[in-house]
DNA sequence: TTATATTAAATTGTGTCCAATTTAATTGAA
DNA sequence: TTCAATTAAATTGGACACAATTTAATATAA
């Protein structure tokens, strides 16, 4: 019987899972002064790219559903970073809009990618290749 | 001002995080008939490779701490897959041992990697490269 | 020896994630 | 039209993750 396929070392998902958590952990102390968690941070990144979007659209971009986003967006609203408002054209849709404070946070956030990249030791070539492979999985 | 570093598309962590969750989601329905979650599954894989290990050793292998492992191991014990026992030589250590049922589950689990790999479309070459890059991050 | 330091698990509290269900609004077919 | 389907968020409940603290056992230095 061949049990090799059950060895941790031969898994692809396990290092994916472990390294994802490892890097999220790196973000924690860097984001904490901005009042953001990692999930809040990627949500803000999505909004900095495109404002006035529905929860559905945000969820598609972030690969998250309303079960995760609804409470998260409520917290961001409590922090006065966003406003949540129903779309008058179609009240089923909730539109998320950045506040002035939310927009201004972008400048403070500029240092985050810098600090992170100084923590992760990977060559530009490897980074590009990793990026390609991850999107390969994500896009199927 | 250059905001490109804040675009989701330019992140390395974001696709890592998103694809990790995506693949964990693939495991859910496959592991469910075995009574396992993904975290339980990797814990069992570690134990199938090496039995009679402490929580600390298990945590080092899985990159998890006692805050995650303690409740998880209690559940696995309730399922009669493992036994938890203090080491008489040093009562601080808790030793985790597979039961007969836990050992037998390995044969059932053999089909899991097969089913998963049929869901993920990646060439052997790309898989090998992805494996290398993830371990590069994990090992630093 | 004995008080202090260290170590290993367990506990506590917060923040996700997600499946499944519910609620409310809109669409569409008879 | 009108009632059944569809859609978008919100809610609920269960399972992690992890920082920080606590508890208990062991090691060590004065």
C-alpha cells in the first residue's frame, strides 16, 4: 500500500494553508496601528481601487460572502471609514462608500506593503512565479 | 504618489490567502464523510506519520499552537481517534496516541488526495514549483 | 535547599470564515 | 395582475486561529 500521498511533505494544500497564516500573522502588528485587521485591510484595498460598490461585488473581488462581510463592514462603519447605504434603485443592494477618513487612510497604508516586503525574503523572479501559480488556482 | 503597491492585483499575500481558503473549501465535502475537518485531517496526517507525540511537537509540525490544538485534540479524542495522556516522565507534556480506529482511518483517507487532485487542475511541473515556493516562505 | 525561572498545556477573549437559513425586495410567468 | 421564483444581505451556529494569560510541573541558581 502506498501511503505517500498522505504525507504532509507531499501536500500542496498544507504549505499553502500554513504560509497563508504565517503571512497574515506578519500583517497583524503592522496593521494594528491603523486600526485594521488583515480582512479589513483587503476590504479597504478593494474600496480604494473602486468605491461605491455593493456587498456582492466586494465579495466577488475578495472571495468572501455576506456572512463574513456583513459584520466586517459594520465594524468599518463604526470606525467611520465607510458608509453603508441601500441602493434606492434596488433596495436589495447595499452600497459601500468610503468616508473622507477612509480615503485618507490610504496614504497611511502606503507604508504597509513596504514593511511587509522587508519581512519576506523572496526574489522578484520567485515572487512573480508564485503570483502566477496562485492566480492559476484562484481563477479556475 | 504611487498607489500601485496597494492594488489587490499586486499583492502576493492576498492570492495566497484566497487560494488557501478556496482549497480548504474543496476538502470540506470530501472530509465530511470521514468525520474530519481540514485541521483535524492534517493533525491525523501528522499522527499517521509519527505517533506518540507531544502537543508541542505536533504544533511545530503543523505550525499551530495549543490554543488551536487543545480543543481540536479533545474532539478527536471524543471521536475515539486518539488518546491524550500525560507523559509520566514529565507531566507537563501531553502525549497524543492513535487508537485502533484512528489508525484504521488512514486507509479510508487514502482516497482524499486522489479526489482533491482531480478537483485541482495544475500540471506536475507547476505543482512542484508551487510546492518549492511555498516552502521557501514557510521555512524562513 | 528553596525561591525563581522556565516550560508545556490549557484557558480566555476576539476575529474571522462559511454553510445553511431567513428576510426583504424585485422579477417573471401564468 | 398576482403569485411563485430569484436575488442580495443579514442572521445563526459551528469550527477554527491566535494573542495573552493562567496553571501546573520541572529546572536552576543563589
